[in-house]
C-alpha cells in the first residue's frame, strides 16, 4: 500500500514540477502578446520534460537502490565513569527498522543482521520503531531477526510507531493498548529481546556494572513534530548509578528532560531517519531538528542519533541506513 501511495505521490510531484515551466511560458506568452512578440513554447516544454524525468529518475534510484544501501560507522566513546572492566565493550546501535520496508527484499534485512553480527557486539541496542503500523509487519521476519547475536543480547525500546498511533484500523484507545502489549510480547517472547518500558537492566563484568535504561517514546519540545509521550524517565532510572546508557527514541528528549534532570552520561536515539535525504551532505531532518544525526555533546554527557535502517516513505537518497558501532573506552580520572 505504501508503494502505491509513493507512486501516486511521484505522479503528483511530476505534475507540479511540469507546471512550473508551463506557468513561466504562459506568463511570458501573455507579456509577449502585449508587445506583439511570440514566445516559443519548445524550450519550456523540453525543460518540463527534463525536470520530470530527472526527479522521477532520482526517486526510482532512491526506491530500488538507495533504500537498501547500508553504512557501518565506527566510534570510540570515552568517559571517566566507565568501569575499567568495560574498557573495549562493544555496542551496536540500530534504530527505525520499519520492517514493512523489507517486504519486497527480505534478503536486505538478512544482510543487515549479518553485518551487525559481523561486528561481534557485546550488546545490541535498538532505539525503536520496529514496525510502522502493527505486529503483522514483523511476523514474516521472525527467523531473520532471531539471528541477531550479542553476548548480552538485544536491549530495545518503543518508538512512536511502536505505540501504533498511526494504525487507523484500531477502533479505540483500549484496542490500541492491547495491540501495543501484543507487540511487546512479540519482542520479548518471540524475538527474545530485553524490551525496556520505563525500566532498566544491569550488565556485569567482574565486580563492576553499567546500567542500560529504556523509556517508551517521549515527544518533547518544539522541534520535529509531536507524536506521543509515554515515557517515564523518573521510574526508569530508579536504583541506577555509576555509568548509565539511556535508550530513548526521540532525540528531543535529551535536551528537554535528560540533561536537566539526570546525570546520565550517554543517550542513544533514532527517530529522525536524517530525513532519508541529504542535500550536499546536509540531512533534510536538520530543517526540523537542530540535533538530527550523529554526536552531540553537553559537558561530559553525550547523545548519539542513529539515522535508522528502514523507511516510512520507501525512498532513501544520499542517506544510507546506519549500523553504529560504539566501543566504550575507560579513562582514568586525572
């Protein structure tokens, strides 16, 4: 269905683009009438055709090729609070799978899983939006997703789409909540993931530990667009101390609540997809988000925003999906 809507959108966009040279020609033709000059149509007609074919060609490339391009980015994260026994601890961050993206190319998802496993992670962190509208999108990919492998498993949170607020087949709030619980059960019981819904887990190495904290989607601030706010950070951080990593889907959460109210050192997010489009290296999402991809720093605290692997609109242009590898580096205090 999404592909059909995209095709309809491409046709409408093509019509709008084609109209621009025609409107310019018509204005010129009217002016020419006043001065007894006949403005030729041919250059404007050919311009319209060229522009439409160019835009359609770029969109076709984004659908058939760009949608499945993949990039692995490597980072070292240093912090004085990282226990020495976690020096070299390897985290793979992924986000925004939107599994319906892979309905026509399940082998692309298999390639993603193989690429993640090739990094030999200690922990895989997934920052939400497994699906776009419902758990039925995920069911065909169970065998592939269960191949994800990390020493300490997969820690995951819910994004705005996982809260199923865009599924208009659900009749009321009670039905939506039941389906959300069904998706939660799917992630926990079928996939075997550690889904953190306003809660945390401790990971131990020798006598040291770090905490992984996860919240349901939090939509805050004036950036982006408001979705749904179900996170409870106060509850999630209970009984945590030392070095902490927060998984939260929407990056606006970091400045609006995480920085002012907690001392969490590292926050991992997704949500923006970097707009699935880059102009001259700049993500389209920068129009709506001041912090839309990559690293951001505030004193000794950091946030990393992953640009996601799947799509809402099934097109990626100059914006490949991202697997982020973060290696923790313990530092001695001066």
